[in-house]
């Protein structure tokens, strides 16, 4: 890598645009019985796809800024204080009424989600945030990591600013059905990352039982059919597959770990993967880093990567 380019890159930030949630998680002490009473314990965490990704990147030792919303009051202030402490630039975080969502999840004894329900926040004030400080953030951006199923005016403003400053946008989702409504923007993204279940909706297939070889073939065909630059499908314990129009393609093996809580694994994979691409790494190197970080996250209860790479 050119040393002068690397020096310039170090002065830039990765900008994350997305949601902040409060995650409430219930864990059973013994085998989980869906229709019965289950003794266990309940814990609360800072969550949200955008917030998780921003903290993951900061915990990797990289420069990152977040654009999003928090609630007015103590919980919102706590989120901002924590992100500041971790090294996230919170210039683009605003406290508003109903700025944060809530996610309630019940886990089985193997760390898998058995049931969940969420309350989505009103995200439209993010447009005002981008009007206020978007130019300052995008002018110094290494790359834009966008939760692409946020409200359409936010997505439109993000791509307008990205085009203005010549910055690549990397797309991640939390709701595949909403994301499909943003398909024209997905096509403008530098890379699009989804999981196995989301791939079933995206390709209109039954994804269960698909091998990595079969999924890779679908991804490669999808680049042409759907006019995408690059795409990754994560496949839980089966690893991930990736391909790009530039000819990069392959499969990445998962790391074997003891699973405690799968929450945040997709966010952590995307954080590592997109950060590596922003720094000029290959897709193979990016998938390897994403896999490493995701494997650490599922081995404990928190939503984010805790070590410094």
C-alpha cells in the first residue's frame, strides 16, 4: 500500500449512518420451553445496527463517526457518553423524542433467538442532521456505512452527499423487506451484505439446505441480473461467500467457537468487512476480518467486539 495514501487515509473517518436501540434479552437457566414458564435472567444492552457497527469499528482502533438519533433523557445521554468513551465521533448524533428503538429477544439454551419483537423509532430527523453536518463528515469520510432500510429521504440524502464528495457507500440491512424497496440505492452501493435468510427473500428462493457452492453461484448470477458491484452472503456456521464484478469471488470458512449469544454477529461481520474494504483490502481479506470479529462477538452476551485489533 502506498505510504502517502495510507497517511492520508489515517486522517479520515468511516461514517456510519443508522439506528440506536435498547436491547432487552432474556436467557433461560435450562432448556427453553416456548409454551412454558422459563426461569432465567434478563439483561439490557445498548443496541441498534448502526450503533453496534460504529462501536465495533472504534473497538478495532479505527476512526469512526456516527450519524443517528438517541432519546432525550438519561438512556440517550448514556449511549452518547459510552460511544464517546470508546472513541466514536458523535457529532452526528442528536437527542430527540422517540429517537431510539427497543428490541426484546428471548434466547434458547444454545444462544439462538427463539422469539423477538421490536419497536422501530422515528428516524426522519436524521435528514436534518445530514443537512447540518453532512458536508463536514462526508468531506473527511473514508467510506459511508449505511443501514439502507432507514427512511428513504435519509438514504437519498446520503447518496447525494456521497456522490458530491466521491465517497463509496456500503449497504447493510436490518429489514430485508424494507431494504428491497430501496433496491435502486442498493445498486449504487459499493457492496451489499446480507445473511442466508435474507438471501432467500432477495433471490426469491428457498435458502434452506443451500451449500456454499450453490449460494456463490447465486451471488455471481445476481451481480449480473441485479446489476450489483459486489455482494456477500453470510451463512452462520457455514461461513460466507462473496463475489464482485471485478472478478473477486470465493468462500470464507467460519471459526469454531462456543456460542453464547448470536446477537450482533451480522453487525460485527459487516463492521470488519466494510472497514477492510475502505482501507483497500481484498474481499477475501475483508471477509476474513469480518469472520474473526463476528466469531468473538457470539462467544459472549454483549452486541459488540471488545478487543483492539
